[in-house]
């Protein structure tokens, strides 16, 4: 069969980080790891990503000298165009603030959108540091639109009272690290968007992130969920790699591995449900 190539989009933003910058440099580091000679371009599910018909690198969005609002408008417009033309985007961030405009494009195009979100943090703050578009708030902004059917969060281990209230307010399903039961059987009706904050992983697996939160997921666990959840994956982002904090590019390599398997999963779902 012929595939709609997955569009890989770099989103170099770290101006909405509450603690540390650096993730704007991530897209280039992930690309280098993706093509690193230490690995090959095969997915575990059998796709050879050396085949240029399967995916296409759009490069980084040019956000030079734009303020926050202009940058978000540009990300939203770019994502809308790609969704309309190609449907499937894998965005490589950037801090997690970019998920608001990226997922907004999907929520408008796909009524009944589900979000599967991996993170140490719920990112549901109503307002953090007087920046409503902070990387701590994208899922509050998305749920306020009323356009997202279901938000499922996995790997949470920083839940405070405010975010607990926000989760209840928006009906968010949270699988915390203390209780991951049910994650291995996750099932969605309709389209699924996947948002991966690399700090969902334990810092032992992914030290190159701004917020080290011990007690997280293993890389293998995350890969297994990407391979096995029930539903149709149509778009994804991988965010919060901070190259300043990385050690021997090992977190960039984790991000690249996840990118390969996410592309493979989107291709596989296309073959089942074109
Ligand atoms: Mn996080």
C-alpha cells in the first residue's frame, strides 16, 4: 500500500519554560541522534525509515524574533496546513507549551479527539508565573476549549491540590506512578494524539530534561504502550529534551528512538485505517 508520509516538524521554543531554557535546541539534537550511525532506521514494528516515501522532515518552524502570541499563531497555522494536507505530524519540541497550538490544530480537524499524554507533571496550571501559555498549562488551555473528548495522563508524580482540582474540573484520567494499573490495556474510540514529555521517564533513562523528577517510567514501558494501546494514532509530539542537561546525547537518543516507534505506529495505523 502507499502511505501518507509522516511530516516531522521541529518546533524550537523554550521561552515558556518556568525553570530552565535549552529545549529550543532539541530538534536538531534529535535529528542527529535519529541518523546516528550507532543505530539503524528500522522500527521494532518492521518499517525501514530509510524509505523516503514513509516520512518527510519539514525542518524547524521559523519563529525568529516573534513574540509569544505570534509564535503560537505561526505554530497553529503551520500545524493546520500540515493536518489538512498530510494529516500526520510528529512534532519535535521545544518545551511543552507548543502542544497547545499543535493539538488545537488537531482538535479542530478531528472532532472527538483523544489525547494520550505522558509526563511527570499534569501541566494543568490555570496560571503559572503570570504566563497562561506556560509549559505548565497547555492541557488546561486545551481542555478549556471543550474540543478534546478525553485526556489520559500517564506517569504523573507531582500532583498538588490545584492541579488535582483542575483534573477533576476537566475530567482528566490520570495514571500516576503509584498506580499504573490499566495502562497496559488503554483503549480509545476515535483519533488519538500522543504527547510525550521526556520527563515522564525516570531521570535514569532520560537525564537531559529540565525537571528531574525521580521515580518515573522506563523507556521500555513507554515503548510498549506506544506499540500496544488500542486506537488510531494520528499525530504526536515529543517535547522537553534539554540538550544542556543531556549526558553523551543519551536522552536525544531516547527521543530519536521514540520518534522512530511513533512514526512506525502512525504508519501501522494508516495501513489498518487509511
Ligand atoms: Mn513534564
